[in-house]
């Protein structure tokens, strides 16, 4: 067993503090920009590096605005009804992946209209760029000692003092890092390296993320303010991931009904 004692603050300059979690966002956006530029430079990619930079810019806005909005609506809607201005209290923390995904979906729609690109051409291009940011975010969660797992007697259990009970718990943040970050990136990066039918890469992302997230939720402590939200065992993360699994599988089926296009 190990007691979590990592300082979540990376840099402190007087009243200015920079948290590791915030730096992980920078890692995610920088990695997406680098990998997107690398793909854009390949012959016949149909992308320019300027378009990639613009896409990452609007995607980052979608992640931040959508992530905050999703957290408030999906996880703390009651507090929002009591105090609507709490929506803008970003300094208190609180981001939702599923909300961020909706923000990215909206950003892709805007980008598609602006550059006259097919919506799923953009989705297939950007999907492999996302997992490194997801993995970095989970490392940020672990460093911050938040979103801890359920109690365990396994030798790798971690005591998170912020939980308030000093019980050894699953380091579920690291499980998510391994699945949503490392494994998801590896599969999508190599899967998308060869020509695939339109919608296939987007579908693979949605399907795998939904499965990985739903699986780890069995080891992650349900949100205190929500508990189990369906069937006495499903968490909000699992409920929100279920449509991703269904939609991802549907996109893959539809994609492979069409011939592979270079």
C-alpha cells in the first residue's frame, strides 16, 4: 500500500500557481498539433499544417467549454440550478470528457463548414490525435489525488488522503491512462495509418473509448453527489459511454458496407 502525497502544484510563483492537471492539457493539445502536422505532411493527405493548427485551436475551445458545461450538466446540475453563475467558476475545477467530446463534435462541425471538408473526413483525421491528451489528463487526475478508485486489498492499492477515509483504493486513474491513453492511441494510430472507409476511424474511437471507460468504471468510485444512477450498479460515466459504444459500432458497420477509399 502507498499513501498518495504528490503535490498537485507544479509551479508556485507568489500568488500564481500552475497545477500539473493544467499542464496535462497543454501536453494533450501540443501532442495533437504535432501528430496532426506529421500526418498532414504525408503526400496526398489533403491537409495543410495551417488547417491542422486551426483545427486544434477550435478543438481546444470545444474541449474546455464543452468539458466544463458537461461537468455542470451531467454531474452537478443541482448546484447549477441553485447558482447558475457557478457554471463559470472554472477555478474550482470540474471537467467532463463526454462534455468535452460534444464540444469537439461542435468544433468539427464549424471546421467542416469553414473549409468545406466532409465531417467524417475531419473526424477520422482527428480521432487518433485525442488519446494522448486523454492519457495525460488521467495522469493529471492521479497527481491531483482526485477521481480515485473503489477500496481494494490489492498490493498496488493507493491511499488517497482526499478521500477522507484512509482506505487503500484502486488507482483507477492509472487504469484509464493505460486504456484510454496508451492502448487507445496505439490501436487508432496504426489502424488509421492505412486507408480505411470513411467513418471507420471515428467509429473505432467511439467504440473503444466507450468500452474502456465503462470497464474502468467498475473500479472507480462513483461520484459522491450521484452514486449509482441506473440499475443500482451503473455510474454516470457508464451511462454516458453507452451511446458511444452503440454509435461507434453503427459507424463501423456502415463504413464497411462501402469500398475502401485511398
